[in-house]
C-alpha cells in the first residue's frame, strides 16, 4: 500500500472523529454520557473523538446511534471533504 491511500484514510478517520465530536457537542452530551451509552470508558471516548484512536465499525455505529447521526452520511461527508 502506498502512502497516498494511507494518508487519505487517516484524513477520513480524522473527519469522522470531528463530525462525531461536533454532533456530541451539538446535542450537549457529555463524554461520560456517550461512553455509558456505547459501553466504553470516558477516556476511550475522548481518544476516539480526538482521533487518537480509530473507531471500529461497531463503535462507529453505536456512537452514531447515540448521537442521532446517520453513519452512512457521516462516512460519505468525511470521504467527500
């Protein structure tokens, strides 16, 4: 795999994390509340939303559900940005 696809993937992951963080803030949900809803620790949520740790697909789906976001839209917008 060349550096270009890997770099693009990192950018998409960062955009997804930013969209989720924006969504969390938009509805006024705290990180601890989100963590409780998706079954992880608050520190894991912090790392996911900062882009420090990539999300798994199940985590992404749970997080989108908890934040009332459409996962397909979040991914499509991250790819198109």
